[in-house]
C-alpha cells in the first residue's frame, strides 16, 4: 500500500466519521452499536474501505431527513438487521470455520496415509 493510498483512506474515514456525527443522537448511538457488532462478527471486506458503513450512513441520513426514528429504519431487532446486512458476505467466522475444516482434513489424511 502506498503512502498516498493511506492518506486518501484516512481522508475518506474522517469524512465518514463527520457524516456520522451529523446524524441525530439516536442514529449515532445505533450506528456505533452496529459498527461494533460488524467489527466483531465480520464481514471480511468491512475493513476494505467504508462501503457497507457508508451505505448504512446513507440509509440513516435518508431516515433522519424523512423524520423517522432510527428503529423505524432498522426495526427493533438491530442485531437481526445487522445479520441481514451481511447475510451474503464472508465473515471471520466463515474463515475460521474453513481453517478448522482444512486442519482436520489435513490431519485425518496424514494419519490415513501412515496406515
């Protein structure tokens, strides 16, 4: 990664954070909880730019502009809303699951070849 890419990425992130801070307080709270949730469970591509999070801010800005409460936008089950956001994305749990399967397969085949 080049220095210019890092600087550009930081500029994009700062602009993103400014958009979040401009949201109404209830939207900010829910955004931060969703962000924490997504950083814990995945998806893998979440760290590649701000695509998913930026789309979430777009959705929240639209909801706030139309006078909706944040839970009218997400629904009362915010974790289910998050899961729906990433349902087609590869998560860190998926990567870990594949790693375990790979290691078990390797170990089983290694033992089978010894016999």
